[in-house]
C-alpha cells in the first residue's frame, strides 16, 4: 500500500514510519519541520518527503496514495493556547482541507490522529467512544471539529477512521517533554524532584508512543468495514492513572527523588478515564506492549545514557512552545508560523 504520513518527522511519525516500512508499505512523508533541530536520540527515518505546510497543500500533493495517516498539527495544549486562531487554522481547517483534497484525489482510507482530549472535563467515570465530548482547550476543540467534518465526508469511496490517543509517553527520536510521564521522569532525573504542577488528582489514560504507532498499523490493515467512520480510544483500559499515581511510580524507579508540588498546584479541569475495550475487541493486530512502569524505566535509562539536563528539557531545544517561540523570535517563522527562512 502507498501511504502518506503527514507530520512524519514528529514524535509519533518517527516511530510509525519504520513500522510501516517493516510491513512492506511504500511510505512518503509530509512535514513543515518545525522541530528538525530537536533530535534527542537515534535517527530520523529517511524517506521520500515533502517539506510543506499543511495549510498550503494542493491536489498534486496527495495524488496516487492509497491511504493518508494524518498526524500533522500543533501538538499540545501550550502550543494550542499560544494563538488559538492558529490551532483552528492548522489543526482544524487545514485538516479538513487535506481530507477534501484526498477524497477528490481518490484516496480511499484516511486515518486521523484524534485524541482523548476530546473528553476534556470528563469526570471520574470510564468513557467509551460514545461518551459526550467536553473539550477544555483549543487543541481538544479542534479534534472534535475535525472528527465531525470527516464523518460528514464518509461514503463508499472515502473511509475515515479516528484514533483517539490517550496521553502519550515514551522514547522517540523527537521526544516531547511536555507529556506527563516524560516530564515527571525528566524532573526526577535532573533535579531529584518529581515536580507536580497540579494537585495530582486528575485522571489520565496513558499509552506508549510505540503502541500509538501500532494502532495506526492495525487500523490500516483492518478490513474497511471494520474501521469505516469509526472512532477508537487508543490505549489499554487498565492504564488509567491519577497524576499522583504516576508521580509515585517515578519516585519508585528514579533513585533518590522526592515528590514536590508547585506552590500554585491546584485541580486541573482536564480529567478523564477512558475505556479502550473497543480497540482490543476490534483491531486484532493492536496488541499493546507497554505499561507506565516499563515506560518510566525506559525513559530513565535513556536520560542516563544521553546525560539529560534540566536546561535540555525545559529549554528551547526540546520544549515545543519554547522552540516555536524561538523560531519566531529569530525571524525564521512569522507570526502565522510560516517559514520566512531556514536555520
């Protein structure tokens, strides 16, 4: 199968590309490469790639593909809050534009990187794919809106699928430190302190980046009728934790660290637990391999090998919002996050 992966040089994309290649797919990528200078470990897979902003795509860019896996977008809540209108333009309108181009070009399968952030302030109950949406950030709102637009486009010739990932963690060549497990483990390793910026009570489902990538492979390989216009919570139902439980796990694994709360730590409105039984029942190729404990052990060992410092993960190289602000401040990106020049 000929597959286009948008955002292929990102946190998930750099893990997904080798999986697709190993399974015999012909893979091409498309990325604006905001984070090309942010390699943490390993190497970025080398594939046929188009350097282009998803807001600027044309019909020729998507022609000839059997499937598109759409990962590209502003990837977290701090970036989403930076300029909410950009999250709407990039994550929402550009995604829908891409899907329309794909449908017109005869691309039959469209796998969308949705998120359990859709559920937002979801409370204490386990939420399956039929649960109401309650997003509390521009990022979550954008995912809800794109799902609705894609669903309206679904027909016999165009089959969208929505992979609602739990909160990601784990090692990737382009690691993200804004993710809760990656962040808490980095604080513990570099400072001896598991630093909580909330009161630790909110619930989060968590899933390793490799298992997220595997969910796309499983959805791509599944019969069309199994995944057509369907949403899947991506993760394992047993991998729902309160933030303070994750902090305790980090404390157990990283030697000599303690848990400490920020002075202004309070409740977080983002609180949700998700039921992932549908994906387990339906996508038989999706067999998650990771738990939070094993992921923290992997991260701790990687941080030791790399020699991670506090300046690294809190600084401009690896912190997504800080890196983007630096590109803007250096005049490389304009205020609309379009490239003026390359470093």
